[in-house]
C-alpha cells in the first residue's frame, strides 16, 4: 500500500499538500473505536445531539471562506460555487439537527386486552461512507448529519483528489464538541478502503456516492455481513424543452444545470431534447449565452468554468466529442481546449452541439464535462423514449408552461428527481436519489434519516387488570 498521495490544484498543477495514507491496521482501529463510541453516542438524548449538530453547522458558517478556498484549490470549481456548497453542506446539518428530535415511534392497538404493542426506532450502528471529489463538503454532511442525528457513529473516506475539504470539516465537528471517535476521517484508495469497510463486522451500514460500477461492487461485498446500503450512483440526465416553453428561462436554467462545476455533477443535464418547432431558436440562444462564460482558475471571482479534475476526465470528454464530430454533430460554440500535460491541467471550454444523434456515445454514457448536446424531437412520446432510454434514473428536467404537458412528463419520466421549469431542484429538505441503476435509498428530507434507523417492535403481554 502506498504511504501517501499528493493533492494538486487542477487549475495550476501546483502541489497543495501531501496526505498520509491510513494503513489497514489504522483503519481497523478506527472502525473499532467507532463501534465502541456507538455504545455511548447512541444513548445521548436527541436534544443534546441536535445541539451539537447546530454547533457544527455554526462552525462551518464561521469558516465558510476558509473551506470554500480549500475546496476551490483542490477541486477547481469557481469560488462562488464553493461558497454555495458550504452553505448547502451546512443546510443538511441544520435540517437533521431538527430531525434528531423527531424520530418518533408509535403504539399499535393490540388484538387482546392483555397486550400492548409499541414500535420504536433505534440507530443502526457504525456507518461507513465513501464520498466523491466533485462535492467534497455537501456529500459528506448529507450522510453524516442524518447518521449522527439518528445516534449512529460515522467514518468517512474522502476522494483522494479532494480530501482536504473534508479533513477540515471533520476537524470543525470535533471543535464543535462531537467526540473524535463519533465522526472520523480515513484516507486511502477507494478499492482498499471499500474492502475494509464491507468486510468489517463493526460496520452496519455503507453509504456511497459515485459510479454505478463501484456501487454494484460495494452492494455485493456488503451482502456477506448483511449491511444496510444507501447508494447514490451515476446519472445521465435528460432536459426536455417543449414547444411552449419560456425559452429564455429554459436557457438560464439549462446553463445552471449543465455547467455547474464545469459539468462535473451527477445531476447535470447531459442530453438536451428540444421540440422541433423551437430547436433552432433555443440552440441559438443557448450558444450565445454559453459563449459568454469565462473559463479559468476558480480563485478568480470572474470565472464561470473551472478545470476538469484530471487527465482521465479530460480524455473521456475529448473521446465523446471526437465521436460526436465524426458522426455529424455541429459545434455552435466551444470545442476549445487549454491543456498543459506537463502541469497536469485540463480546461474544456463550454460547448454546445447541434445535429446530435441518439447513436452517439455521449447520448448513452455520462460525459462529466461542459458539453451540451442538443437533439430534436417531434412528439412527447419520442422525447420520453429518448429520456428514459438509458439504465440511469437519477435526475431529469423539463420546461413547459402547459399543465397537461407537465403532468404527462412528470409521470412518465423514470427518474428520482425531476425539475419542472427548474434546473436546480436539490435541497436538504427534499429526498435526493435515483431509480433504476442510479441508486438505492434517498438522502435529504424526511426520508433521509430512515436508512440510519432500525425498527423495533415490542409486544408486552400479561397485562390483564380485570381482577383488580
């Protein structure tokens, strides 16, 4: 096992920090300590847990600029997006600080006078999380906050590309008064850590955000110890624009969805499906707006599009672009690259493509980059067929001002998250998750705390008071 890895700034190639890899012995010790800490943390009353979560959230808000700067340096996203992510991360802690006090049980009328039936909810135990590089703050708190609120202990492995944001967030949790063994961070390669997590008898739940392929492996490996699993996996979001849409709104919201974090999000629009009647007008408006987006270092306050995270991500984007162009796609704007292999920096200018066909690779594989392919449709049935025509079902978007069209699309789209005239539907108080191969379970909202709870049924007998 390697002893350390280097965190680089994807915008400049400069080394930010070297992070020590936690060896197998250290990880196993951390898991044991998390398991032992569960015995005391789970017994702390919900109001006290809520109080500590609120203190943690306050710490994030107080250190917002510091965390955002760390995030932009290691991730590359524009600084204003990083600030927004810190707010988003804190909102999950705020929400679940309140939900901690609302883990209700119930009584069930018994079928005999001498019995009482009581249902309670109890925390599952130690939770192990693996989080991605693209949202290093929010993906952690979206898992940690409900786990801690429920009374679980929590251990997390951040992505090797972006560990520094999470290391700081965990430090702030400890500064807020959450015990060190209750929330822990370990560093290393995903394949190694995933194996240690899934094989451990101490871990009772695995929660993961990342690719569908890795998610399937974690699910399989969790089966031997019958662990609970929550999986937020890959997406390939369609965005449908009906003929009656407000095109200016659609352009604004398409940009908000497609180009956030340089298109490196699981819920960004990957396939823009536009009614024949308005496809030319929409494409022209979108290309004009996209051409104004500024590419550069995320620390520059005027930057709209930061770098691609690494060479692997860049090569995938370039391969899909080459395939599209070879098969007849037309570039309306973009298709420019600023690449420095020596430094390891990869900038892809935001690109809009027209004359896209369903046979092109980017219509079937998630791009994870700032490429917006436009494909026309003639009927709503055709639009739905294209939208649903992948194994993924995380997020979808559509634009229409006709309630009949909107109702039809909302019911026919096979996706866990749907935005109607809304390119940014995510919120801490709403359930986030996918259908089909995009995941299992939900994060956020009332539903988000349930995966961290076990249901216990108590039947009390011999309560016959008739003789007294």
